[in-house]
C-alpha cells in the first residue's frame, strides 16, 4: 500500500508539472516578449533552487537501505499500543 501511495503522489506531481510547465512556456513564447520569457526562466530557476533547499533541509540518508529502515510503515504500531492512522 505504501508503494501505491508513493507512486500516486509522484504521478500527481509529475503530471501537474508536465501540464503546467509546457503550457506556461508556450504562452510566454507565444506572447513574443523576451522579458516575459526571461521571467519564466527565472521563475523556473527559483523553483529549482527552492527544491534544492528543501532537499538539503529534509535530507535522509537512504542509500542502500530498505524503505522500512528509512521510515516505519503506516500500519506499524506506536509505542503506546495505538495503531498509526
């Protein structure tokens, strides 16, 4: 189930970026304004920098480790006997 959740969120994010990105740059190119296109590239660069900062802040050393060692499964029990939901 965890793999399905991961794949759904990945697909949604990739789909949103795959639809919005080309449509946005298509509109910018169609406008004929070099300034607007430059601002579009600057926006894309800023988003990439923000993603890099998030990756550094949330860094998880997960190389050659199973997913269960990186994060406990959603169905695992917590320390007080309650199941995680």
